[in-house]
C-alpha cells in the first residue's frame, strides 16, 4: 500500500520524454503501463544514469531488456513525496493552536 495522500504532491501526467531531471534523488510514486496492458505502481528514488530510467522514455515501451529479462513498461503519471517539514507545516495550518487573549 502506498503512503497516505497527504504525504504526496499532486498527480502529474507524464509526457514520455524521459525522466524529468528534477526527480533525480527524490521519492517518487509512479504508475506505469506494463507491456501486457496491466498497470503497476512503484515507489522509488530515480538515480542519474540508471538503466531503470528507460521506463520514463516511451520509445523503449515494449522493448526487451536482456539485463532484466522483461519488456519495458512506461510511466504514465507520477507524484513526488513532500518533504516531512512541509507535511508538518500543512498539519499546523489545518488546525492552528487557539490561545485565549490576555
């Protein structure tokens, strides 16, 4: 099961043009279409120059990978995990502490 929605930013439709550089090193929740049409969800941290980044480039969709013995899937949408400090600030803003005036 994926973590609660409050910990994640909004869903972003992926354009299939490769891994967006701003995602490198961040926690990403991605939804991908597999070669057989099924959908799958993964949470991970994309790293630079990782062969697994090919699923972000749709030109590899359904191409066979001898390294992994599978056909490449393609990421269709993703969201980025919010920093813990931001989640805490959002919680505070949602229920501010009420103090009595002196």
